[in-house]
C-alpha cells in the first residue's frame, strides 16, 4: 500500500527571497572568479559563498513537514520531531507553536507578520478572546493559521490509526525521528554542522592565507 506523501509548510516569501538571492550571489561569484584578482577577490568570493550558506540555513531550509509518523519542525540550526501521539494542539501567536505535554515547540519560519494579528493571538492565548479558530472560513484565513489548522487535522487523522514502534528510517520522518517513540526529539542535523564547519573553514582560510 502506498504511503501518503509528506506535506511541507513553509514561508513562501522567505523561500522565494532565498532563491532570488542565491541566483544573484552565484552570478556575482562567477563574475568575481572571471574578472577578480588579488586578495580582495578571494575575500569577496568567500563572503558570497558564506551568504549563500546563511540564506540556505535561515530562509530555504526551515519548514514544517507533516508525515505519517509525526511532525518535523525544521528550524535554521535544529530540527525537532514531534510524534503525533505527543501533539496536544497547534496554534499561532507570533509563530506557529506545537503544544506537547512537556513543552512547546516553536516553528521559526512559520510566523504571523501582521502586528494586529499577533496582538490578537497573544490576547487569545491569554484567554481574553474566544479561541474559535477552526470556525473560520479557510479561504479567508492567514497562511500561518491555515497551516496550523491543517496540522491539527493531520494530528487527528494520524492519531486515529497510529503506526507502532520506533522510527528506524531517517527518510521516513527526518533524522530527528530516529528512535523516537512518544516524546519530541531534537537534534542538530549533520547537514547544518557540515554547512557551518565548511563555511567557517573557508572564511578562515581566505582571511589567513589570501
């Protein structure tokens, strides 16, 4: 039986901005390699590469992924896997939040950008406004509220037919899910470590040796 494809939620604006900057940075890097010379060109090239790495980690990589096993909350430096059995509620204040019995997992990329909505969400969280979020028309909902609504629906659906046993395949629900059972599990992915170390080594080498 085919498994449903994971559903990803992310900031469309951030992802589009990341792609635009990466294209610009690559073109500038090619120009530096083609016409640049001397120490200044090496430094400029290294800074462009570092900017691509930063944009990848901060804007392009972060997302929330709904899988059969649970929810992947991918932030710039860390990734948290929340099994469906641990999901109590999903809501939005300034960012999308996943409530679990032990803690609240915050999604860095999925955030409310309208200040009035943030204030209303804070007041609702404090109990001063009627929760009533699922009564709204999906067509009129803000993107992050719609994502939270879809994740709540996913939690209800997957809790009704849970998969047993620990996750043993990273491709199934992400690296942070390996061995996870009923509690959220957080890790710094190898991808992040490699990008940070490689960028640091490149910058150090250029500034020291160029």
